[in-house]
């Protein structure tokens, strides 16, 4: 994907499943999302997906991070990040 196309897609994303305020805003999980998930779009809202879908979404985002040169989310942060999204996922 060319950079211009990428910026265009990322620019359209806020309309979909992103929110300004995360649940449990002072938790470690919210901090991890803010840290690793906002370079390309707004903070993803955990209720955008049921818990069982989050691991695959995060794996896809890892690929985006690598493709775009941000580097992988380190192992020690990955598990608590996915836990937070699952815990607050859609019921
Ligand atoms: C390097 C850029 C980048 C980073 C960092 C990034 N994303 Fe994304 N994200 C994208 C792009 C590009 C799309 C649209 C294409 C797609 O869905 O794969 C997207 C789409 C999404 C979507 C909407 C599509 C869906 O499947 O619901 C969600 C939710 C999402 N990202 C969550 C996350 C989470 C959670 C993180 C952190 C772990 C994250 N993103 C970090 C680039 C990124």
C-alpha cells in the first residue's frame, strides 16, 4: 500500500470503531492501548469486538506496526493489552 492510500484509510477510521475515552481510563490496559494503538488511528474502543475476536485483530495490528516501521508490541505488554481488550469487549 502506498503511503497516501494508507493515510487515507487511517483518516477514515475514526468514524468506525474509535473513541476518545477508554473504559477504566487509569488502568494499565488503557495506558497500553494509548501507547501502542494510537499511532495510526484513534484509540480503538474495546466494545468494537467481542472478546474472542480481539486476539486476531491485535495480531493484524502487529503486522501493520511492523509494515509501517513502528516495531512489534513486546511480549510483556502484549498479554495485558489483549486481556484488557477482552475484559472490556462486547458482551
Ligand atoms: C501501524 C498502524 C496501526 C497501529 C499501530 C494500529 N492499527 Fe489498528 N488499524 C490500522 C489500519 C491500517 C486499519 C484498517 C485496516 C485493517 O482493519 O486492518 C486498522 C483498523 C483497526 C480497527 C478497525 C477494524 C476492525 O477490525 O475492527 C480496530 C478495532 C483496530 N485497528 C484496533 C487496533 C488496536 C487494538 C491496536 C493496538 C494493538 C491498533 N489498532 C494499532 C493500523 C494500525
